[in-house]
């Protein structure tokens, strides 16, 4: 855990213009926070708890730039609690234990509660999270964690049960407009200029619901714009120029880089291992969570490869477990292996399309009755009702197959799964066409 100390550059670092715009205009009270009305509005449960002097431990779950860190700071400030902030990327059990001891001392000698904020808490392993349990349970610490991942999967159950989970959604276009306008009116630098923001729609589009990203992009376009006295015009073209010139979407704290993960997935889907491994390198160099990447590869292995190469899913799942065990920097090798393999094998989205089609039929027509011959008959009454009568056991027939109807009445001729003609799935396609007359020469639109 880093502690700030005085140095020769204090006067410079205290200059507000040395800090990013998003930091300069960060809300200073809960009333200044834009959005999340249901969570922190005047009538919200959380505000009522604060008003009564109670601050629970909580996990803020949501995408980057929606105010997780800001809310944690302001909630602690409302009750004048001591606030300690660490990142799960750089901190470990030793730092956590030191903070717990300091918190005990603060409570014992000064009767002051301590809020420990852990950014990217999903990066803590089980041992690190276990170290927090007793201190949270006995009130030594009030824990506030921030995560972009579903805490049900990433935070251990004993710790999660001691916290309220606060889900924060992306900020709306209206919220972001308010934030941008406030920045132009109140920022120590921007307020000195008459800014004509013609490229507001582009700013929102590239900001993608992330207030920090949007404000940083606004600041960059401001510095790129020509200044005619105090008049500044920010056009759509200027916003695009700023995006092209800056690695804006990743920050050093490991927030999602939406465009890069999209390019990564599309490169694997498009069978370009060179592009895929390049975007993998971009994400890893920017501090992306390797477990997040591994999780996306599992989904991709089913959605975009499927039965064209069934081994892809097994490899991706094995890599996911290996990445969690090994960690960085060696996890990059595992991710590179799986990425290049998945990019290099035949592709098929037939399984993905099949479940989509089947679910669409169920939604439109509702679940149909299961044919009687497919039902189990564990009781005498069920046997009397002819459950299971007429069922043909496939293994009793040549080739372990016999034609009989498995779909409900009215759906007998439906085709949901249409194997692709690539990879191993081509053999499945040929085999199924030999078995089922309805499949011969038919393709699903």
C-alpha cells in the first residue's frame, strides 16, 4: 500500500491542471452525483441508512466510469469515516493485514471507523479475500469493493454474504450530457472558454456510457481545438481525431477496453490468429484481467466454433482454470496458445443458432406436451395412462438407431440444428442426413 509523503514536487502535483479533467470535476457530495437515483436518491434505502448513521459493507458492481470509486469516497465522507483505498492489482495479504491493524488502532484510540475501498476486488484470490472476513464481521472495517465482474462468481460466498451488492448501470445519454455541461461550466480551465460542442453525439458514442472516458475525450478534443481568443469549437471530426490519436479506452487500472475486446473476439471469429494475438497483447499490456479474457474465450469456443471443433471448448475451459492458478505474467502464454488455436480452427455458429431458434419457438408457441412414448412411467397410474408405450430403445436396433418421433405434436418437421460444412461438423451433417429424411437437402434460412 502506497502512502503519500511530501516531496520536492508537491507544489506541482497540487496544481489542479496537472490532474485529468475527470478528477478535477469529480463530485464532492452525494447531491452532486449524476444518475443512480434509485440507489442514492433522497428516498433511497442507502441514503436513509446514511442518515441514521449506518454504513454497511458493500460491493459496487458495474461497468467502468459509472462512479463506483466516487460513491465509496462520498459515502465515507458523509459519516466522516477514515477512507483507505487500495487496488487489488497491486496489493496483497500483507497490506490488508496492515490496514486492519491500523483500523483497530483508529477505533480504539480515536473511536473512528475505517472504510477500506478495494478497486477491482475480483482480482483478489481466495486467500486475500479470506483475510478480510473477520475484520468485516466484527466491524473493524467497513469494506467497499468495486468490480466490473459479477460478484457472485468472483467474490467468495462468506465475504459476499456480509456485504450489500450495489449494481450500477451505464449512465444514460442525459446523465452524460449533464456531466459534460457541468464540466464546461465549472472546471478551472474549461470555464474560461466559450465552448461550442458541436460533436456532442460523437462524444457520447465514443464515451460508451463511461463518464471518465467521456470527460477525458472532451479534455483531449479541447486541447486539439484551435482557440480563437476564448472561443472554442469542438466538431465531430475533432472528436474522431482525438479517438484516433489516443489509446483512450484503456487506463492503467485495467478497465474494459470495449473496442479492443470486440476486435479481439472478431479476429478470432474471423480466423486471423495474427490480429487476435495482437489485440491480446494490447489488452494484457494495458492491465486487463487475464481471467476476463479467458472467460470470453470459453463463450467464443461454443458460440463461434462449436461442433466444427469440439476440442476448442475443452481447451478454453482448461485454459480458464490454468490462468486462475498461474496468474500473470505466465498466464499470457496460456492465453496466447488458446487464442491462436481458436483462431486457427474451422468455425461454426450452428449450435448458437440452434438454441436461438428453439427458444424463439418456445416463446411463440409455449412448451408443448412431451409425447407419451417418451415419458417415464415409474407408477402404475402412469403405466395405465400409456406413458412410455411404443418407445423404441435405439440400442436394440442396427447401428444403434431407429426412426421415431421425439418432438412434440405439431413440431415434428422442425429443424433447429443445421450443422455447418466445415471441420468435424461436416461429418455430423453427413451422418444426420443419412438418419433423418427431413434433413436431406434442406438448409435452415
